[in-house]
C-alpha cells in the first residue's frame, strides 16, 4: 500500500489540481493533504490579516470536500519556512509517506523552501514531486525564437496564443479513496465569518466563474473600465488562493463560444497578463526582491514623506476618485483595476513617493495580494518596469474620475462626505469634512517628468524609454 502526501499551497481546490491528481493516480493508494501556516513568513512577505483569514476560510470549506474523497486534511502552524523540512521529515517517517506532491512555486523563497524539503525527505527515501500548475502556460514555455524570456507583453501574447491549443483539459475531482490512515476530520478548522463579497472556497469560486461567463462576459470589453459597475469578474481573490485554476477560466471561455468575440477576447487578454507577470517574476527574480526592472530608475530621487503617504493610504488626498479607491481597498480588501492604476500613478507620479511603499501597502491589504501581479502593476504604473507606461504619461485624476465613474455613484459610496455634492469629481466648495486637494496635479506632473528627464540625461540606458516630445 503506497502512501502519498499532497502539500497544498495557493491551490485550495479539489478539481483540476495536478498534484492531487498525481497522488490519487493509484486507486489503492492512501492520500493525506497537508497545509502549513507560517505566520512569521507571511508577515515578512507583507501578507495581511485579511488574506490570511480568507485562506483559513477556504481551507475550512475544502476540508469536507476532501473528506468526501477519503482524504484527511491536516493543518499545522510553524513560524516560518525554516521549520518545514524537519516537520516534513517527522511526518514522512511517522506516516510512511513515499512521495510528496505539490505545485512548483514561482517565488524565490518558496523555491528555496522546496529545495530544502526535497533534500531533507530524500534521507527518508521520499521524493518531492513538483508539477507546473500555477499558470495557463508554465514559465519557460513561452520564449522568443532564440530562447529568451519576453519582456514586451504584445510579443509574449502572440506566442502565448499560438501555444494555447496545447493546454490540457481541466481535470475533474479524483475518485474517492477506498481507505485512509488518519481520521477524516482530525483537526477541524473553526469556521470564521466570511467575506461578504467573496464567500470562501472552491464551490463559491466556481459559481462566480459560471455567473461571470454567463452574465458578465458580453459587456466586459467596455464595462471593465467602469468602477461604478460590477463589470469585471472579481475572481482575483479566488485565483490568488487557487480556489480556481486559470486553466478552468480558459476552459469556461472555450465552452461559452468564440474566444475572439469582444468580451471573451478582452478577458483572455487579462488572463494572459496574469501569466505574463508570473513569467517575468521567474525570469527576472530581482523584481521580487524589490528592485526596479529598469535598474537605472532606482537612482531617481524618490520621496519618503510619511505624512503625505498616510493621506494617500487613508483616502484623504482631496482627489475624490483616489480617495474612493483607497477607501475601497481598506474597507473591502479589493480595488477595481482602473483605480489601482489611478491610485498607483498618484502615489508614484504625483506624490513622487517610492512605488515600493505603495506596493507594500497593497500587499498588506489586498485579498488577492500576489507578488507577481502586484509588483507588475506597480512597476507598470511607476514607469520602472518592463513594458511600463511611458514616464511622461501621468494619469490625470480629474479626467480619469469622469471616465471610470461618470455619475459619481462610486465616489459617493466610498466618500460619504461628498454624498450630497453635485459636482463630485471636482468639488469646488470647501466641505467641512473633506480636504482640499493636497497638490496641484499640473505642477506635480511637471516635477516627475523633470526627474525622469534628468535621469535620462545621466544614463545612456534610459534610451529604453520612448518620448512623445511632450
Ligand atoms: C498597482 C496594481 C496592483 C495590482 N495588484 C494585484 C494583485 O496583488 N493581485 C492580482 O491578482 N492582481 C493585481 N493587479 C491586477 C488587477 O488589478 C487585478 O487582477 C484585477 O483588478 C482583479 O479584478 P478581476 O478579478 O475582476 O479581474 P478581471 O478583469 O475579471 O480579470 C480576470 C483575471 O485576470 C487576472 N488579471 C487581470 N488583470 C491583470 C493584470 N493587470 N495583471 C495580472 N493579472 C491580471 C486576475 O487574476 C483577474 O482575476 C494589480 C494591478 C495594479 C495596477
């Protein structure tokens, strides 16, 4: 009788799960699933309480699903990754595990953790088997003709689309085990209050995917840019925790009809961005260590003003659309994509505060906090990344506000001080409870452009940036 351990990470589901499938391949094998909480490590990686609670809820939802498949779920709390090899060796020995199955991590600390575990359990004649399952197409698969990673999204997407037909079908749940060697509910997880907008777990994630594809996709191409509408899928918290695989999203797209229809093509484009940033993180691991992709931009004289940073964080900038976005983040743990771009541009360009401060704040508060996507989004917005917005493009918060929230419904919801104000985008009167704009956007724009131009003058490398002559 062989015994297998499935080491769950950001893949909290039972369907379309390569590691679980592999562990269950032999119908007679006994399988145990393990999830290791490492709060010390999470704190070092800036992951906030909200995402951790969502993760615990997703595990609580997964436990009975796995129990029905005859797979006990064991959870343990260790401080950090350094404690994992010894824990695994002890369990492998106690349970007689022949193989550990898990999905290949893309981040550098997680890769080192896995190397250490593989070496430790090898002493017990146990193998750590890793499977590519996080992206639709795994890092290393989408390369230029001469085998280099793409750094420009449009070229990456062209090659990615050509390879899409090779993506395997989504896998169903494995068949229930005939027997198990641990009690099925050995360590039940207390159920916590659920996130209102994101009920935890795989079933909720699949229901949200089905609902979006049936009702949201047709209008997605235009509605995605409106923060006053539920125009995008809002699946990112589920995708980040792996309650849903990106492959399942792709196959849901295939099932609904042609993928070149406007809504479907536009959504496929976003799934491609998800893969793109993960491929970038693997090919250029320095971006995961808080370094700018365009290393020369680290010489910019970024500002570090704590008081101004606090006003941005708390939504007290006096720019209603920025404040509404920042308050949405604090209240719900999520922010609309256009608002992430507007708020990030405001911090990095208008306030000229180091984008890493903003990146960290988003990591601490987002339910969908994901190193690759968050870093990619911040470096794009700050013009420090690969294929980033050109440095001279500085989002105008007044104009953006009218585009993303034409009637001001969203602003009134999150900035109640302005609920009764007619001209909500550019409030002309001073309102007792609402601050005046903290800066002059035109002057701020000139300042950031001047800094980038001065840097460009100093550095030949900055020929990488196009200039529209403005
Ligand atoms: C500054 C900044 C920070 C960001 N931080 C994160 C983050 O920590 N985690 C995260 O998942 N996304 C992040 N994004 C990307 C994007 O804003 C969110 O993925 C999106 O808003 C999620 O909403 P949705 O699920 O309705 O997306 P949809 O529009 O329905 O897109 C479907 C899925 O595609 C993926 N996706 C969409 N846009 C992007 C993108 N630009 N980059 C990478 N993946 C994308 C997400 O998984 C998303 O759920 C960030 C963007 C910016 C500008």
